C-alpha cells in the first residue's frame, strides 16, 4: 500500500528571492533597548528619530532610525525592530547598516512567543520593509519567510 504525499503549494516552496543567511554579529539586547524609557505602555509602539551609535574608533555617531518596540505587560521593552532608511555610512561597533536595512532583536527570555513576527508585521504595515536587501541570520531569514508566506497565503 503506497501513501501519497500532499502536493506542496508553490508558496511553501518559494524563498521569495530572499538573500541567503550570512554569519552576522548579533547586537546584545541591552544595547538595542538602550535609549528608550525604561517603562511604557505594553504592546507595540512606533517612532522615528535620531539615535546614537557607538563607533569602532570611539565616540558616537547619529543616524535616523525607525523603531518598532514591543513591551511586556509590565511595560519593559522585550523586543525591538530598528530600520535604517538612510543606512549608516561609517563602521559602527556592531555592524554597518545599508539603506533600508532592518534588524530585530528579542530578549532571550521572550523568544519563540511571536514577538519577532508581531514586530515585523507592524513595521512592514506602517513603514514598509525591504526584505531583499538584508544581511539575515538563519533565524531572521526563517522569520521573514514565515511572514511573507502568511502575508501572501491568500494568493495560493
């Protein structure tokens, strides 16, 4: 008796042309949450403005950053998505940022709870994200693929 495998949809098979995962240096969570008020209303909030970044040669530089934050029920930031609409032209302590690049970081105690996906969806809806010019980690690429597959599932 043979069993037939269900046919995979094209949506499940596509990688949407996303760049492959790269080995990346991850920014420590505490550095990403620095500069925001320690407490605030729970849930997702969004803002844009200048943020300081430490540079390799010492000192700091500023760049326009679009931020989407996720706060837990106590009002503490547990997830951050930073988007760099103009990029960063100089070497910052953790990584260069290309125009349009974004990164998501979630506190280790809150991973795998849907916070990264919620940040991604909120930022894409409000600001629009460029998924094709990123330096993805394995986890980041998987999250982007999951989001894009859900977003376009009605086309299947």
